[in-house]
């Protein structure tokens, strides 16, 4: 749980920010964000970007915890 909490917190925060940015981009392109409100490709890109960035940041933490737990056993 200690390893998953930072990842989940960062992923959620990044996803919400990417969602705001994509809504602003859609509003600029179409004049209305409601036209593509739940457009699946945008949601997939937002989720992949958020998960990838959160994983990139938290992976060193996970590796360090695994190594430390192996050394203490």
C-alpha cells in the first residue's frame, strides 16, 4: 500500500490536470467542449499520459523499497 499510494495520488492529479487541458484544447478547436465531452480517444490519451508520468516518477521509489526489503530479510 505504501508503494501504491504515491502512484495513485499522482495519477489522479495528473489525470485531472490533463483532462482540464484537453477540454481547453477542444473548446479552442470546436468552440464548445460539450461536443466532445466524453470522447474516448481523449480519455485514453489522458489516462495513458497520467499513468505513464506517475509511473516514471514513482518507479525509483518502488525499486528502492523492494531492494531494502530484500536486504532486511
